[in-house]
């Protein structure tokens, strides 16, 4: 359920929960998700929510713990 409008998202949930699928299709929302919209998305009944912004704009740091020259 990538970049769906709220109406499309609710329709996808309705279809996935109804026969013949009976809730056996897990739905993940992604694309355009921000922290402000989480509650509304969750209330629609999806199973998973992906927020790319949590990792998209981070800078890596070196945690390699290099304390000296490698063993020879």
C-alpha cells in the first residue's frame, strides 16, 4: 500500500479483511508517511507502517572500535 490516499488505503484494508482473503493478507503502508500521520494510518487497520525518514537522512558514524594496529 505504497503512496495510497487515505480512501485507497481504507479500501485496501476492507478488501484484505473480507472474503475470500479473510485478513490473511498483511498490509504495509509506505511512501509519504510521517510521524504526524501515524495515528490515522494505524486507525485504518493496516498491519505494518514503514517510515523511510527514520533512516533516510542520517549520517553514518564509525563504530568499528579500531584501537590500534591490526595483529600481525
